[in-house]
C-alpha cells in the first residue's frame, strides 16, 4: 500500500504543525493538503489553528502579561490534540 493511500486524519494531526509552518517536504505537504480538502473535521481544525496562530502573531498586549511556562503550554496543547484525536476516531473514517 502506498503512503498516500493510507494517509488520513491521524497522519494529518501528526504533521499539522509542520504543515502550518511549511516545514515539511513537498510530497507530505501535498498529501496533507489533499486530505484537508476532503475531510471536513480536519479542514475545520486546520482553519481554527491557522486563525489562532494568526491572531497570536498579531496580538500586542497593552498591559504586561504573566509569563507562561513552556512546559505548561506544551501539556495543554497535547491534551487538546489528544481530545481531537479521540473525536476523530469516533467519527466516520475518511
């Protein structure tokens, strides 16, 4: 079985960060693009994450913001991705 034939939601989630940063090879980027176009839940997640990243990049606080510990942020993001994985697994397979 070829790589693109078994490329689905789980693989998309695994590489979504690199996809958003355009930090993956071209063939993998194309497979993720194709999957996102054909999978409504992954497309929705992609759009939400992209919008969140764009807002974070534009955000300039008017007051000093408490420092967020990298480890705490990492744990929170991992929990959110895990929750989305469970949601995807409960959905009809793409």
